[in-house]
C-alpha cells in the first residue's frame, strides 16, 4: 500500500490547484465493479423491476416496480460505468455496451413522466435522463422527461412556505420537508438550463434558504424532517423519520445536506446579491461537513445515526459514507473554484473524502455479494439494516469517477 498518491493538478474555472493525496482504496477500481454491475444489468426482469437493496445474509438484490424512489440509481450507475469506460480507455464495444444497457434500463421509467407517485423523488428518478443528456444533449425523450419531472416538482412548491413539499400527509396543512429534498434541486437547475425558465431557480433558492434556516442546527447537525404549516408558513414541528430520535442526526440526511448545499452553490449568479447567499450555501455545506467528520468514531465507520447508542452495536450505513464522500469532493471543487482559489480547503476535503472512502469500503466491500458494498442501512426504525443498497453502489462508482476526472488517481 503506497502512502503517497499521485500528484494532482486540477483545473476548475480559472484556478489551478495542485496537491498530493493518499491513494484512494483499490476496490474503487477493482475488476469486480464492472463484473458485478454487468451481471445484474444483463438479466433485466420482465416486466421491468429495479434493484433497491439486498437481503442481509447473502447479498442478493430485491427488486421493485418502476414507480419507486430508487429506480433511477441502477440505470444511472450504468451511465456512470459508461463514463468510467471512457476514463479507463476500455475497448470500444465495451464502452458502447454500457450506454446501451443504461438506455435499456432507463426506458421503463419514461412512462413515469405522466403517471407516478414519486412526490419529491422525481429528482432522483430523473438521474438517468440527466445522464443521457450529458451523452446526447439533443435527445428529445430525455429532455421531455427532465422538464416534465421538474414541472412535477415545481407543482409541489408552496410560496407561503417557500419550499417544495417532500411527503404528502393526510392533513394537507402539515407540510413536510426532509433534508433529502436538497438533492432534488439539481433537477430544477438542469431544467432551467434547458428551458431558460427562472422560476425553477427561484424555487430552488427559496427551498435551500428555508432548509438552511430550519433544518440545520447551530452546531452544523441537522433535523431529518421539518413540518411547516402550509397556510401560515410557520414551523410546526421538527422530528425524524429514519433517524434515532427527533433530536438526533441521521447520517444519510447529514450527507444529503453536505452534497445538496455544495451543489446549490452551482446556481448561476448574475448579481453580487446572488453571490451573497451562494456563499451562505458554501458555508452551510462546510459546517455540515465539519459536524459529520468531527462525529465519526476512531475507525472512521459511519454509523446509521450519529446519536444512536453504542450498545447494542449500532449498524453502519455505508451509503451515507458514499454520499458524504461525494459531497466532500463537490465541496473541494467549490473551494478550488473560489477566486482566489482555496487550495487549503480543496486539499482538506479531498483528503477527508479519500479517508472516508477507505474506512467504509474496508468495512463494507463484499466480493461474494451482488451489491458492491454491504453494511448499508435503508431504514433502521423499520429494521432494515446491514444490506447492500443501490444508491450506496451508485455513489461508490461516482466517487471513483470524480477522482479519475480530477486526475487524483488513474485506473
Ligand atoms: C486531467 O488530465 C487530462 C489529461 O492530461 C486533462 O485533459 C484534464 O484537463 C485534466 N483534468 C483536470 C481536472 O485537471
Ligand atoms: C434517448 O433517451 C432515452 C431516455 O433516456 C433512451 O431511452 C433512448 O434510447 C435515447 N435515444 C437515442 C436515440 O439515443
Ligand atoms: C399508472 O401506473 C400504474 C403502475 O404504477 C398502473 O397500474 C396504472 O395503470 C397506470 N395508469 C395509467 C393511467 O397509465
Ligand atoms: C416556468 O415553470 C413554472 C413551474 O413549472 C410554470 O408554472 C411556468 O408556466 C413556466 N413558465 C414558462 C414561461 O413556461
Ligand atoms: C396553520 O395556520 C393557520 C393560519 O395561521 C391557523 O389557522 C392554523 O391553526 C394553523 N394550524 C396549525 C396546525 O398550526
Ligand atoms: C417526535 O416528534 C413528533 C412530531 O412532533 C411527535 O409526534 C413525537 O411524539 C416525537 N417523539 C418523541 C419521542 O418525542
Ligand atoms: C451538481 O451536481 C451535478 C451532478 O451531480 C453536476 O453536474 C453539477 O456540476 C453539480 N454542481 C456543482 C457545483 O458541482
Ligand atoms: C435567500 O436568502 C438570502 C440570504 O441568505 C436572501 O438575501 C434572499 O432574499 C433569499 N431568497 C429567497 C428567494 O428566499
Ligand atoms: C457490517 O456487516 C456485517 C455483515 O454483513 C456485520 O457482521 C457487521 O457487524 C457490520 N458492521 C457494522 C459496523 O455495521
Ligand atoms: C478554505 O476552506 C476551509 C475549509 O472549508 C475554510 O475553513 C477556510 O476558511 C477557507 N478559506 C477561505 C479563504 O475561504
Ligand atoms: C437491525 O435490524 C434487525 C432486524 O433486521 C433488528 O433486529 C436490529 O434491532 C437492528 N439493529 C439495531 C441496533 O437497531
């Protein structure tokens, strides 16, 4: 195991950053990654269903109907492998096979445009279509899907509350917003870029503002759910759905926040006034990252909730680790994009991301399972812990790709 990684010269916007980092874990680029994903991809169920999580003992995928919040992740992973194939200069047929598989798996989601019960999760389900547009920006099917999903999300915006509604509730006055919803704002950014409709960006800014004010605690930790009064816009309650308690910090929610606020700094900023609150998003992402990193145990393994009791042993959540690693990489990129470039911040977050990947992949890498990783916790209050999870695997592949893209490592 080498102690020093490759020297990276990274160019973002106008700034050049150099640094040397610890080597990312070798599993990120193992031949098993492509082998396992391809094996799953070659046998799509008929009618189509999508892997979400595995059983707890042998790691076999459990499949769910297209109208489920997680179904975008497997096709998006196939597009990410297409990207990987290009970075790694794999053979041409192999490269095009990934794209074919991505398109094939994404196509059963097209009917969701006009018929779904996804609520705010249209954001996650749009990932394969957003990935398609990176390959073929003129693909009309993908353009229509993204814009239709964005319109669905926009229809969930309440101007009095200033947020898009995450979950529907029996009493419509109870307006519930979850931290996860920060991840769905990207759909607004992409649709605004396609249509020029600024309403999408205004909604995203408002949603991010409110989340910053009401979900994030002064110490940088976060509530999972904030319930607003849909009529007055007041906060009625703050609590948890998937975490340990109403006042705890659910690790995957914290990770969605690091990522979502770093991503929200990408909003195009035409005026000085806009720059001000975009800087607030950067600060919020930093603050949430700092809480996350400071509350890791000595072994670096991410617990499913930072406040869960230590006995009985608290299950890990490798998916929270993978989301947070991507959030830290994104945050590093934002630090590098500042003028002048924040090279200290850049190096700090890259190193933290690599260390987070190392500790959690060491725990969760399972060659014999169908998933890449084990030790994911879908929902501990519902006793669904210690499984493989499709979004854990997706963010594992994405982190590997980003480190290649940034020349921090090679295939
Ligand atoms: C990474 O290296 C490639 C090839 O040298 C170069 O084209 C690319 O701009 C580099 N990317 C970054 C982010 O520095
Ligand atoms: C366009 O995108 C859709 C949805 O992502 C995909 O199913 C289809 O295969 C793509 N079409 C072409 C011609 O590439
Ligand atoms: C909508 O999708 C559901 C399956 O998720 C299906 O049962 C139903 O028939 C569809 N409705 C329409 C109008 O296509
Ligand atoms: C922009 O998007 C919003 C939200 O979907 C919609 O209500 C509005 O009609 C759109 N504006 C235009 C000019 O299409
Ligand atoms: C919500 O706000 C309305 C208007 O201020 C008020 O009448 C109602 O009692 C509030 N409901 C709750 C549950 O706070
Ligand atoms: C958590 O908050 C919810 C919503 O306010 C409340 O119904 C529940 O009783 C709270 N749980 C505890 C243990 O305080
Ligand atoms: C936000 O995320 C998307 C995809 O994950 C990416 O295309 C976009 O560049 C991100 N924004 C920033 C600031 O990196
Ligand atoms: C967002 O918050 C900033 C302060 O951080 C404020 O200046 C701006 O008006 C807010 N925008 C919206 C749409 O709420
Ligand atoms: C990781 O998962 C294995 C089973 O796959 C389990 O035995 C172990 O306790 C888990 N460790 C943590 C920290 O969750
Ligand atoms: C650089 O990033 C670090 C980590 O986020 C932060 O503490 C520091 O204030 C940043 N420096 C500047 C000049 O923005
Ligand atoms: C993990 O899930 C199992 C059931 O699948 C449950 O019995 C156990 O209590 C959970 N672990 C913890 C520490 O909550």
